């Protein structure tokens, strides 16, 4: 009897924990506002491969470049969360600041030619976000 009671109690706890986790996940999704659409994320992945090929990056440099790009694009993707309470103007300002930081960081590891390829390519992603959001370039 004790084993059955313990088993039932464990089952109830696990069920409650699972529901709580699911509710938290649903809440996160409701608060999330996408900066990059799924199409833009797909373009980013295609962009990585295409640009690395154009830039002729070494394996080590490619890994560093990927790391920087992924860090900033993930960070950019989270600035629109409703939970943060940013206005559209604040989101744009933060997005622009992150693009500048990203460019500054990759500039340190790339040659001038590689950096130019990066700027031209990444500006297409930025332009896509600007157009979709209705932002004006200043």
C-alpha cells in the first residue's frame, strides 16, 4: 500500500511539474516578439555558408566568425520580448547598437576584403528587418 501511495504521489508531482513547465513555455511564447522571421533566420543560415565560402575563412576563423554572428543574432532576436517592455523606438535603437557591436567585433578578426563582404551581406539582413518593421534608416 505504501508503494502505491508513494507512486501515486510521485505521479501527481511529475504531472504538476510538467504542466507548470508547459505553462511557462506558453507564457514565454506569448511574450516573444520576433525580430527575425523564420525566412530571415533561414537566410542567415544560408548567408553563413555563402559568406564563409566567399571570404575563404580558415576553420578556426570561421568558428570565431560563426560564434560572433550567432551571439549577436540571438541577442537581437530577444530584444523584442514583450516582457522587456521596450517601445518600438527602443527596440530599433538597441537593434542598431547590436549591429554596430557585431560589425566592430568581426572587423577585428577579418581582413578588409572579408569585412567588406560581411558588411554587404549582413546589411541585406538588416534591410529586411527594417523593411518588415517599417523602420526608417537614419
